[in-house]
C-alpha cells in the first residue's frame, strides 16, 4: 500500500475531525518538536524533533492524585484516566518509536503504572524510516537501524518521487488503515529513498557491560565529570531516560501529588532527608548514567536503555559525546 503526502495530511485532518489527538513533528519557532497538530499541513518530517516522543506517554509533569480538606474531612481524588484521549503519534523516527517498548519493562515491573500504561494503550504509533541523519546519530551502534520497525504500529517508507510505502505491523496499525482505507492506494513501482545509515561502528554491548562490571572506580568517570555541568539536558531529551520525583504541592486545605521528571545527573537526585548524599560528586553521577543505560537495565530487563538518537550529543552544552565514551570503553 502507498500513501501520498497530501493524503497523509488528509489522514491527520480526518483523525482530528473524529476528536483524535494527533501528535507529530511540528515546527515551533526555530525548532521542530513533537506537539499536538491542529491540521495536517503542520506536520514537519524534515528534521528529528529536538525533544523525544516519550512525553506522549510519560509527561514532564502530571497529577497523580488531589486532596481537599473541608469540615474536618479530607477527600482524596484520583485523576479520571477515562478522560485520556485516543492519540495517534505520527512521523516517529525509529529511535523514538523503539523507546516505549523499552520503557514498558520498568513501568510494568513490580507495579503497573496506570498513567503510563493507559496512554500506551490509547496511542497508535506511525513510524517513518530515516532518509537523513547527522554525525550525532548512532542507532546502528546499539542494534537499531534507520528503517527499524520496532515499536511502530504502522510504518512509512519515503519513496522516490514522493509519497510513502505503508506497512501495517500489528492490529492497531491495520485498524487505523482500514478505517481510512480510501486514502491509501495499491502498491507502486517507486523505489524507496536511500536510508540514512549512520557512519558509526557497531558497539559490542556485551563488552561494554563487562568493562562496566570491572571498572566502577575507573579514572574515566572523573575525566568526563570535569566537563559535565550536571544540567540534565541529556536525560530530559533522551527517549529512554525515565527518572522522576513525586512532590506534594498546595497547602493545608487542598493540593495535589505530582510526578515530575528528574535526572540522575542532578546534584540533589540522591540527597537523603538526613542530608547524606551517596552520589555527592559529579563523577559518581555520570558513572551512574552510563551504568544504568548499559549495565543495570540490561541486568534487570535484558535491554539497553539507549536508542542511539544522538540528542544528548547534539545538545550537551559542554560537548560530551556518549558514543565517544562508549567507543573508548569498547576499545579498552
């Protein structure tokens, strides 16, 4: 099956007409971000969005309960998850589409997080193959590819001359395509556009993990920390980082409990109420970032907590390159 660009825009308009929330890459000022679309022509497929798509499932801030004290009685209310909208996440690069499947493990491990899992259930992901990349991309180094289908329900492959080849990958994708069948055409003879394959060597992730097992106190951590500003940009832009804090807000009469993104690079991330901080220097915090992504998560869930999107490389204010760090580890 194929889909023209005009019909892709019409598909978005048709979904919006049915009160479906459509989120996709959208130009906002000087940057592209994943954002709710108001019409099909707002879709911008030319650039990887600055932020990842994880906030569709895991918002930067969300209320998980509210309370009100009146006449000596306290009432606690849960958010109504039935009000969460049906969502189509469209134009998602493979490095972003793969991330929710990785995060599913931690949000349904010893406790099923109803907020995350309900959003996952109500969202259909339309992925798209990458035909452009830059020197920060390294998806192939961690086992993905510019045309990886992992995580997508429907997948678009850009064609020479315009339009897209369309693949349904599961029941969600098939259902969406069937509901809007008039917009899709039979397959054509057009060839796919060349993929943007990152010019990087694959990482031996088992070797990285083995090195991390043996080098908890290696001087490499201090070398990196001497540059790290602890700003948390890498974690907030990452499709797979998922640390959060829970904070009570409000006053004695009313308030709410909220979940907020957090980052292991922040100085107070591990601060105890006693004022003891077991990771009180930046070298320990950066070490934890790498350990979490390439050892701890793999030990617990058998998956690497990185999709090679390169955002942490592009937007690090001091130029720390996680792929260069991993290459150095791989070569030791």
